[in-house]
C-alpha cells in the first residue's frame, strides 16, 4: 500500500470512528449537518496541510510532492 492510501484510510477511519459515515438517527438534523460540515472542514484543512509538508516529511509518510499536490486538489467532499 502506498502512502497516499494510508493517509486516506487514516482520514476515513477517523471520520468513521467519529460517526460521519453513519446515519445519525434520533439526532436533530441541525446537529447532524453541523457534524458533516466539521468533517468537511477537517478534510479540507488536512489536505491543505499536505502542501506545507517538507520533502523529508512527505518521504516519511510515503508520498511524493506530486501525490501530495494531487490529493490537495481534490474537493473537500471526496474521499
């Protein structure tokens, strides 16, 4: 598995653990929507953070500069 897949799995895993992938039955719709936007915001900020990593840091997580750029260009709603 390459580093990009690891990063995606980690992000997806944290969203699932927080309940983003589950339907929030019994929770008011406003709270569920707020939670969803928080997940979107987290995804957006982590993708932007990839652009700020040094080459050595990217090597540590197994990504090339081009892979980091490609991931950072994805829309916040895509996993």
